[in-house]
């Protein structure tokens, strides 16, 4: 810029959210806030940085087996064929290595206690380990169907037992058996991990999909999570003597086996997990942050309460003009995410995309696709980007369940 030449004013004035020093050299920032034109970047760049979505080649079937008198509505889908699958995820040729098969089909690795619990259930009920927890009305599902040999050999199963509010970080392994219930809650338990390839940092969470997006901690391993379910069941006042005896025996077996394996059987949260914010689901968000360079995460310009109120207003607003103004405020957040991505604060996009997903209204799916897959890719979590794209392609209040041959 020539000497004496005044710098153009930044359209955001003193409210500018950028950190890049070059931006402040190129633009002036007067003390007063400048009005927003509402014409700023309307789309996040979704070109080469966004992972390709998994090919949607499944045939959707809306009913399971209603003839059996089940009141639990589920949606069966034929598994995703490996033919023409994305080259973003490598395909393991060996069908003998069950751990690699699970990683190939669900895009994540499962921790040791997952497999140890399967062996525990096989001892409890050798003829039907998937239903070994019938005393607490729970079934082993998801990746356990692979261990039982029920999933097709060549398939992607990222949506198998994926519920409406399940983020990509959650893989369901236990589901409430509600086939005889009138009021289906969608209660389920799964492993949560921040990194798709993380094994040591997994912990257990539960969600009741009929109640919303809230995820609750329920132990550091599946033995502790099931023990907690048994403890809850034992508090029911109408338990028969036989049921109580069966539950006490299960509780003892869980504690003995967990102790033998050196597992922490307490109902605690992971102590070493550092979170930078608490998203709508309440579980907290973890991203790498460099304190010296001050990069990795910057907070949204709205509190959770303010953002939720804004999203609720957008959904309920009937006046087109008023709705556009509300949408401008949301689009401004997307613009700030662009600035943050430019300056390596990838956590901001992850937080906004996660909150939009947790809100649940499907009119925000386009904005989720603008922010969340890119955030995952920038954070080196491309598997989660594939999962969220596939989930949004077929998101429904009923759990997504593959056709399996029992």
C-alpha cells in the first residue's frame, strides 16, 4: 500500500473476529461497529478439503417384522456394497482378522474391553451371547453383530444402530430391548472417542433418543457401564425374588471379571480428557490446542443458550423477512468459522457443526455439511466426516439398522 494511502475499512469494524496480523495491516478497524451488509461469504469452500461421502447404494426398507407384534419401529437397510466404495478409506482384504473387519466396516477401532466383554457374554449364555443381558432388557448390537457373524462380509456398517442424535464419535454396542414396549425411548449405550483411531481414550456414554441429544457418562469401559445398569435395575421396587437374585449374580460376575482384567469399575468420567467447550450434547469437545501459538480453537461468538435460542427462532419463524435476518446471524457464525479455519482454529467449526447437528432440525443439514466434514478433515478425523455425511443422507427418528440374518 502506497504511503499516505488510507486502508479500506473492515466491514466488521471493532467486532472483527480475525487473528491474522496481515488482515489488520490491510484493513482499518474503527472503534464503532460497522453495519453488516449480510453479503459476506455464503458458502464454506467444500471443494478438495471435504472428504467424499460414502456411496449411497443401499435399498431402504421401512419396516422390520411388524408381523411379530413389535411396537418398536426400526428401519432395515441392505448393507452398503463395497463395490465402488470411496478410496478415502482403505479396504482390508483379510476376512480372518475380526478387529480389522470391524475397523473396515465401522471405520473405528474397538478397545480390548469390547472383545473381553464378548467372551464374558459367551460364557454367560453360550447359545445366544447377544441376549445374555436380558435380565436388564439390553441387547448386544452394532459391532457385536460382526463378532456373532451376522453382518455381510463385504459391507460398510457406519449407520448400523446409529440413532438420530448419535454423533460420529459414538458407536452403539448396547440397546434397550423395547420390542414389547408401547413407548419406545431409543435408550442405548456406546463407546465414545474423540479420535477415530483412538483406543486408550474411549469411554462409555448413553443416550435416550426420544428425549434429545444429551449424552451421559456411564463409565470408562463396558463392564462398568453394564454394572451401572444392573445397579439401576436393582433399585426397582417391584422386583421379584428370582429377578433380584439373578441381577445380584450378574453384578458379582461383572465386578469379579472387571477386577480380574484390571478395569476401573467405578462410574466416573475420564480424568485425562481436556475439553475446550461443552456442546449441546453436554459431553464436551476435545481438540488439540497449541498454547504457545494460540491456535487450535476459538469460541463461538454466542453462548450455547444464545445459539439454541437463535436456532429455535429460525425454525419457528413464519415471516420470510424476519427469518432471513435471523439466518444472517447464523451465516455470520459460518463466516467466522471460515476465518478460524484460515488461521488453524479448527475447533470452532467442529463446535458449530456439532451444535447444529445436536439441535436436530433438518433444515440445518446443509450448514452442517458446510462445516462439520471439513472440520473433521482438518483435524485429521476424516472417518467422522464420512460418517456424518452418510448419516445426514438418511437421518430419521427411528434407529438405522442393517438387515441381518439371525
